[in-house]
């Protein structure tokens, strides 16, 4: 409610990617259950491939989720807008950064 009242259309967060290479079956199950928990509470798993958290030269594979702050999803800017905002405002990455350029929306229709 606070985000909505302040004019923000979305709450966006990341979760560990269950498809991260080298992840064991127990950890995959935990990550999938975490995503399902957020989905039951209105979160959407965004159709994005290659997203990660930059930590210096390291890149931790993650998945992005979002939930609209207004009833009915009003103000949803679509997945490409969310992805660009995360890299620009959260991570302060230049769009020309090769890691940013390698991230892509896999199905724009699902993210609208």
C-alpha cells in the first residue's frame, strides 16, 4: 500500500534461479517452492533469460519477479521496462554493459 500511495506501480525483486548450473536437486526444489510461494501471493515470474546480480566481475544467476501495487495490475509497464529499470536504478549498469546486453525478454506477451 505504501508503494502504491507513493505512486510506484510495482514491487520488483529477484530470487535464486532454479536453473543455475551446478545447483543440486534439493536446492532446485527449494528455489522452485520459493517462487511458487511468491506467485501464490500475486508475484509474477518475469520471462527473462540471462538476468543476474552483478558483483564486481562475478554475475550471480537470478530470476526477476514483480507484483503490481494497484488492484488489477494497473500501471504494469511490461517486462522490457522493468528489466531496464532494474539494471539502471538498482545496479547502476550502463545499457552497453555486455552482461546487460546478454539479458533478454524471452516472451514479451507473458510479461505485459
